[in-house]
């Protein structure tokens, strides 16, 4: 498989008000939206950064157990085998391996600590361009995937066992423990950490913007809320955390005032 196992290949927002969510993310990330072929009456919409599909959006529907949130699809070469392995490792399979005509095969699970994620094998030959490693990502694309877990050591063990990702390197956070970097193939795809003040458990996606302060202004002007003000990160960029109008959390990363970032 050309795409390394464990690499994020798609992102999806579940929303109670998809039309309003479209407007919010169009304003904040300059996305445009289209209905993909075969969507039918599902209401599924696809977000594009420039000409590149980067995310999907679907109505929350009648599932009252899930709040509006961002979800990640991880690449695997055998969805059935990985779903069975996940169950053996303590995960719950909520949607068993299922074909998506013209796309591939997927399953929807929650990990042993109750956090949702997808497995996906793509059969359509489409490039996996929704994610790019760190600051290599273009504006509107995902650049980082961060898991906050009540038991981070157990979470790291689960995902490294299931997805063939590996832990390489870590950053100490004092009394809050370690921020452990995870890799798929040649790329660092994100990190796993324990609870920090104001955080929520689960996966959080960071999208690239061309100016962090301008993006912050767009978040508030569009009805969102800033959870964490921009903080400088290695490489000269700044990251922040926000909520959309439905309190779905996401991160943003980019330079400050258009200043160039060290690569």
C-alpha cells in the first residue's frame, strides 16, 4: 500500500447544523464545499482547500451519544483484520467493515478509552492529500493530530499495536507528563498526551492557516470561541485551539502576521 498504515487520510466533522458549519469553516479556513458523487440523500458534503478534497461533513442524525466533533480516518491495508485486532485490544466496533462504493472500505470504532476513530482502505486511487506533515501542509490542510487520553501510556500502546505507528521522541510537560510524538512511515503525524487543564479527551486536528492572528479574528467574527490563545511552537509557527459554533474543537497552526516560518 502506497500510503503508510496509520497515516491520517481523511477528516470528518459531524454536525447538528451542517449548513451553518459550512459557513463557519468557509470563513475561517477558506474552504469551499461540494457534494461528492454517490452521496445521495445522506447530506454528506466535501470540503476543498483550493482544488484538493481535505475533509467531509455529515449531519449528526439521531445518534445522541455523540456530540459535534472532528473525526480522523487512519489508513490500513485490511480493514477487516484491523477491526478484529482492535476488538481484541479492547476497542468497540460500532460500524463493522463496510464498503463505500467508488471509495474503499471503512469501519468506525472507539478505542479502549472511548474515543472514536475510523479505519479506511482506499480503493479509488485518490492521493491521500488531506494531511501533510507539520509545516509542509498548505493552508486549509491538516498538519497535526493530537490525542488527549486519560491513560496516555495505554493509548500509545493501543495505537502503536493496531496501526503500526511508532513512538519517536517526546517533549516533557512538567507535572503534566510527556508529549509523545507518533510517526507513520517517514512522517511525524502528531502526538499523544495525558489530560491538561481545559482539554477534552479524544483526537484533535490542527489545520494550517497563513496568519494565526487573522485566523483567530475570523473564528470570533464567525461565531466561534477561542479556547487557547496562540502559543509559539518549534519552527517559528503559532498554534491555537478553538471551537466552532457547535463547540466542536479544532486547532489552527500558522505564522504570526505573515512572518516567515523556519522550516
